[in-house]
C-alpha cells in the first residue's frame, strides 16, 4: 500500500511540477497538522471533564443516557484519551469513530437545546443600569442587551466547533492516522 492518501496526478494540477512536493511534503504535513489539531482540541476540551468525571451526570441524563454516573466518565475518557490517541495516530480509527459518534450527538444537542436569547430579564437589565456599581464595565457591555449578542456568539461557536471536530473525527475514522502515525509503526512491528 502506498503512503500517499490522495495521489496528485500532475496532469490534474495547475502546477504539475509541484506534484512531488504535494505528495511527499505538503500532504503529509497537512494530514499530521490536522490530526494534531483535531485530537489536541478534543483532549483540551476533555481535560476538565477528566478532572471532574461526574460533572456531566445531569447533562447526559438530560440526553436520556442512563445511568449518568456511567456515561459521564465514559464520555470524558472518550474525549480526552481519544484525543490523545488521535494526536499520536494510535488506534486512530477506533478513537476517532468513538469521538465522531459522540460529536454527532453533540451537534444534535446544540440544535435542539439552544442557549436561549438572554441571560437577563427586563428587570435584570434595569438592575444592571440602575446598579452599575455591582458590575464590571465588561459585564455592562456584554449584558446591556440582556446577553443576547453574547449567547448568539456562544451558540454559534458551540455549533461550529462541534461540526469541525465531528468532521475531522469522521475523516480519521475513515482514513486512519496515515502519515507519521504510530498505527503504521505497529503494523511494521507486528
């Protein structure tokens, strides 16, 4: 099996003389960089969940995953340790598939349970303006509209991040770690 995931046929390129560069340099570096980005971000996002493994019991039970005491640490481990495995390219397909399924559920959750349109009720906005001494200037700016703009931004970020991570995880579940992955080294040893 060739180590070239997507062969760059010179006849199909704008600059045919770069085919070798694309195959031997650009593609391997891009593949590894994307693997590190997907796995690294999953591990970073999973770290707080690993340090507090029961912190999502209520959340997972709201998604009808029972018992929460089992699913909360399981999902934390999938995200954190799976992210590290993706970075290393070790058991890449299994780790990526587990994360991809989890992230697909996360996408559905973000669309069916949006953050809402405001933190503050009209009375809260009035309290913000009449008792400004209790709020920092940054809080006053962010909450002047009741938090609508902030929540819209947070909702969009949550949806975009979930799509990005899910797409990347599905890609690695389909193709494996490929370049510079420990999976490849293990195949050579065994």
